[in-house]
C-alpha cells in the first residue's frame, strides 16, 4: 500500500489550502455580479464565525474570553476591525473594481509592509537581502503596470486595495503581538476577532449597500466560501503549521499569486501578456525573498 510521510502530507494539505484560497477570488468575482461587496464579505465571515463558534466552545477555548482583561478586549477588537472589517472589506471592494490578478499583485505587498512596520513597531531590522526583495517586488509592479494608463474606475480600486494592504500588514503585526503573549489560544483569537470584525462589516454593508434578494447560486457561493474556504481552510492551515517550517509555509503561501493568475485566466478571461507575466514573476520572487529572510533563523 502506498504511503506518504507526515511531512509530505502536510505540504500537500497546505497546497490544497492555498488552492482553496486562490479559488475564492474567482468565486468572489462571480458573486459580486449580484451581491454588494461589503454585504458579501460580511455574510461570508459572519457565517464562518458561526461555524467556528461551537467548535471553540466544545474545546473550551471560549473560557478565557468570558472575563478578558481590558487590554485583551481592546486588542481583539482592534484586530477584528483591521483583519476583517478593513482588510477583507477592501479586498471585496477592490475586486469589484479591479481584475483579480491586479488585486492579488497589490495585496502580495503585505509581507513587505509587515517588514517595514516591524522596524517601526517591533524594533526588527531588515537585511540587505530583504531590501533587495522589496526592490525586486517594486520592479515587478512597474513592469506589470507599464505603460501607466489606468482607467478612473481602477484608480479608485487601487486606492481601496492599498488601504487594505496597510490594514493587513497592521493586523499581522498586531496578531503577532497577541499570539506571542500566549494568554489566549489561536482558535479563541480567531473566533473573537472574526466575530467582532465580521459583524461590524455586515452591519456597515447592509447600512450602506443594502441586502438584496439573493439567488440560490449566490447563497451557494457564500456558503462554500464560509464553510470550505474559510472555516475548513483556516483550520487545516493551522494544522499544517505543526509540521511545516516557517520557510516552507512562506514558499507555499507565495504560490497563490501564480495560482490566482492561472485561475483568473481559465475562469474569468483575464489574459496576461509576456510583460505582465514577467512582472508577476519578479513581484513573486521579491515577496518570497522578504518572507524567506524573515523566516530564516539568525546566523
């Protein structure tokens, strides 16, 4: 009987998770044809929160949340607003206005932004290799967008996504600080922050964009994104972290930029020329260098 090692199994599981996450972009673009962006994002993450809540209760992870300290409560609220309300909200709004590949390229700047914020907020330093990775990423972006001729609708989308990049980087730094304290379990942090951020996002979406009558297809997309691509995928991803190193995780996660480009070409008709492909390859290489140097142990 054919058997695979635990390490190879974890690699395959992590790749499967990134494929699920990459497919989210295709499903979101399809769902945005009928569902307002913020309402769509709010419904997805509120449903995912409701699915994770009984799991956290059964495992006893919610006990520490019954009487949180003032600091923990404020930190979890800030994390939820940054990671879900702003980051995910701007991602959906960006996808409403931009091609999936363009949005993915911009959001891939998040690891670079985390490195820059780490200097200011965590006292971390950036190595020469990381600065080289940042330069390589920026070169890839210039190649991808050259010559610069961006329609007005896409300019607004670019601004929205860049706000999301800063929020995503901020949430990464904040989340690292929360989990480094080890006063709350990762599942408790996820459930609390997702609950706060998703509810605020859904309320904002319904208040500003409304809740239209949704078709069976729209509800199916929301349900799949919540169940498979959020609740299941994040749980499986966390499971793979027990086996995979930080460097391996960075490499696997970095494949999403290419996966999204391929899926967008296959299912959304977003074709890329040689120059755009070269830009994506340069940007992906730059972000990978930044992540690998952050993950590597100090020499």
